[in-house]
C-alpha cells in the first residue's frame, strides 16, 4: 500500500509514510480510512513522504488540494486542536504540502495546524513542542 500508517495511542499521534507511487486516490483512501475512526479524534499526525518515488496527482492540482483540505477540515475534532506535520524533502511534495496547508488554514472548520518540513527531525521537534510553539 502506498500510504502505510500506525496509530500511536500513547502519543495521540498517527504516523504515516508514503512509499512508491502515491496517487490522489491513495491520499483520499488514507484520509477516509484513518480519520473516520472515532478513536483518533484530536490526534496529531505526521506524514513522511521521504520514501515516495513519485506523486501522481492531476496538474494543476489546486482544485484537488482544496477539495482534500475541505474534506479533512470537516473531519477535524471541533474542540480538540491538533497538529499535522508533513515531511517533504522533494520540491514537488513540499509544494503540494504547502498548498494543502494554505487551504486548511482558509477553512473555518479546521482545528488542525499544518506545517511542512524538509526533515523528520524538524517535524518531530514541532510536534513535540508545546501547542503554542510555531516552527
């Protein structure tokens, strides 16, 4: 599966990894499979795209990113703010992550702060910092 994930209940975090070719359908399947589970409501998440060889999304992808961000924001727990770190060492993944982050910030239902990082260390430092800390 192009997006593998683990649910770390102790840390209240979902850890996902994109591998091989990741498609738009894979991203939607991950979103719906994981974030429709009530036991992960309010959890932080980290998605590591370091092992993704290719990201196969329609270009231009603005409409798709806006739709995905709207779907995800609608699944956020309304009273439990959380964080979503995207690890994207490659330029395409980084740019797509920033686009997604922007659309999430614009959706008034979003309670999840989204940040994009080039390294896992940076992403984990932000996730492990107090909630009022910015990258």
